[in-house]
């Protein structure tokens, strides 16, 4: 869930869009075990993993649909419920174990306002955003979804400016204008058709869900900037909130989809979900991001993290057979230029959703 400058939600990732600076600092013990010279390789691995996020999830969705067709329709074991139940559960447990002492100290000190802030942040960044992200992948191609979700960065900056009075980066207006231009260029529309509009051929429900997910992740990013000044540890801000999200997703799965969502899982689905998607992409991406901050600056990680756009396009082409033409690459280059210009000057308290 949820994202190309951060995790999840650049899913979440995505899937996400400012670096987890404070998370890296709070995991000091883990970082001390990691040589700083490995940071560039870690950043490369992070970009590759997070760039493949949407393509892997889309592949699992399509594989499940093909299985249902071959079996004349049966119970569909694939839903956002069990996908994000397993991913949140694994991520939450690992981070909670790494920062359990700080969590035990900080949790009793939370007042009602702090708990409400954490709940709202989790609802936006761990529930609404990821659910819409999953549903968008069912209706749009990975390439369309990837380019659409590049709006998270400027929308987050605008919300932070409106709500927190944070200054916008230099040339933000120009870079913000380049983003829709890049999105329009990637749309390969036949002008001879009467309905040849830039949005023709796109599922309107998928677009609406995409914009809702972008707004949810962006609002979560703004709340993260409020959370960061609290000095809370990763066990509280990531571990506990992910476990609560896993509980909610598990409940949603049982109530709306039934226990068959867990009982009828195929071995390839469990292997792909638990090993490839959850362990490699989610947990691996988190750990590689921490390793990147060990020897590289926040701005360096943020800017180079944008390369995940091209990884996502190439992975969609190789894994899913989606069309990758010159128009798409030109639009992606324009979008990348806009993101680099928007992130050229750091903003105060950068933090990832």
C-alpha cells in the first residue's frame, strides 16, 4: 500500500511520500549493526522492491481470477482483507518486537487527543488508502495507477501548506503544473474517435478510488508531520498501528467475505502473499529504507526514491505484459522532473506516511 519516496504507501506505498527520518533515528540499535557503506546498495534494493509493489499485487489478483475461471467459479480467496491482514500483521509484529520497550513506556502516557490522532492517522494511511489502492489495481493498469499516484507528493505539500502553514518548495507551482501534463502525455488516445478525451478508456470508478486513495495517503502524510514532533517510537507509530489495522482487516474479511477467504487459500497465493509481497516487499522495503538512511541523507533518499516510477513501469511490462511505449516514457520523465523539482528544497519535519 502505498508510493516511490517511502513505504506503503508510497502502502502503502505504495503504494506513499516523504522519508521516514524519525523512524530511522528511533531504530538506532538496528542501524548500528548496518555498515554505512552498504547504504547505496540498500537504496537501490529499496527502489527495486517498492517499484515492483503494484505489479506483484496485480499479478496475484490476475492469477486468482484465472484460477476461478478454470474451476468454473468457486470461492474467491483474494480480497483486500486477507492481503492487508497478512502484510500489516507481519510488519506490525516485527517493528513491535524491535521497539517493544519504548512502546511499553510511551503507551500509558497517551492522552485522549493523542490516541485520537493515532486512530485518524491509521484510518487514513492504513485502512482507507490501502483499500482504495487495492481496488484501483483491479480496475486500472499498473502503469495508470503508478502515474496517478505520483500526485501524492504535491497534494501532501499543499495540505501541509494549508493546514500546518509549511512553506512550499521553490518552483512548486511550475512542478505542480508539469504533473498533469505528464499524465496527459502518457494517455495514448486516438484523436479520430468522437470520445477521444484524455480520460477515455479509464474506469471512472477506478479513477475516483484512485483520487480518494491519493487524498487519504496525503492527509496521513500531513498527520505524520504532527506525530513526528511528539517523539513517539516506531513501536507505537508503526508497530501498534499496523497490528490494529491487521485486526480491522481480519474482522472485515470474516464479516463481509466469510472464513472461506482464509480456508480456501491456495499454496501459490500464500507463497506469493506471505513470502514475496509481505516478507520481501513490505518488510524488506522497510529494512532497506532504514539501511539507506544509515549512510545517505534524507533528501538523497527522497530524490533517488523517485526512480521507483520507472521500476514500476518496467515491472508492469515484464510481469503483466502492459503496454510500454515512447509516450509513456516521455510522460514518466516529465513527471519525474516535476517530482525532483518539487522535492529540491526540504520542508520542515519531513516524514513518510
